[in-house]
C-alpha cells in the first residue's frame, strides 16, 4: 500500500492462507473483500474508507476496528463479522454509517436480532437498510414474540428506506419489522419481499398484520411483495 499513495478503490479476491489482513492506506475509499478466508481484518489506518463490502466470506471474521464508513455490505457470508464486534465498539464503529446491507441474515435467531437492534441504535445516520434472510434458517413453527424486548431497546431511527427479503415471515421477523416501523419517524417506504408458496388466506393475514402495525412516520408506505419464484 505504501507504493500506492493515491489508491482509492481496492478489491481483494480469494485471499487464502492469510490469517490477519491489515489495510493501511489513507487514500483508500472503497474496499471489497471477496471469497477471503481471513480471520482478522484491521482497518484502523484506512481512515478515509467510506464503502466496505465483504462477499462470500467463509469463516468467522473479527474486525478489530472500523473507520467511519458510510456503506457496509455483507453478502453471501456464512457467519457475520459484526457478531464478533464487542458492544463497546459499536458507537464508534457505525457512527457515520448511512447504508447497511446484510445478506444471509438469520431472522429466526433471537440473539442475532437483539444484537442487530444494538447496531441500529449505534448508527444514528443510517438511512437505508437491506436484510436478506438465510434460507436454511426458516422455521415455520416458531411462535415466540420479541415485541416487548425490542420495545425496551427502542430508540429514534433515521431510516428512510428499508427492504426485508424473507422466505418465511417468522414471529421474530415480524417483531423486528414492527420495531422499525414504530421507531422510524422519517421512514418513506418499507418493503417486505417473501418467496414461498402460500395460500390466499395466509397472504391476507400477513398483509393485515403489516397494515395494522403502528408507524412513527404518518407517510410511511408499506409494501408486501409475494412470489413463488425461489430466488431473491
């Protein structure tokens, strides 16, 4: 990196056999790590980084530090890097975040959702959120309700655009959507995309539940899109 003083965009693909990756480039603005098997990523010397993407990550990544990024995308990763970020680092790690995309997220796991809510609380500038459910975690039998716990963790969010892609709207997923609607006074549109086979009665029930949810933003539009097509 020391030989590239004006480098602004970097993509590292299939980085295998490197346990610790240190990015030290003050000029770097966009970083994408694709199909990497790195256990530790340190970005503390990339202070001007504004766009960071992790794609196809196979292991559990511990990010030692995050600069003040504006866009953070985690795509097709088996395990999430933010799950290993200590709670004490959240405020400084996500204070400038404006866009967050989480692919393969487990919407059926209580702990994952509660931790995710803490991430939202630590991202005061976040305006756009995209969540895609991990298909293998679908659990249609789930009946627990997180509404009260999410209410105790509630805070005012700046979200304007939210998209939730799910294979099945579990109770946890619906509770998270309810929490976002109730705590986003600037929200313009929330879209729920569901991909599976449902009868008309169940589709009507889901639509009614979304329609009846309390909204902090009186002008918020809620869209429910259903398709039997098997891909997001």
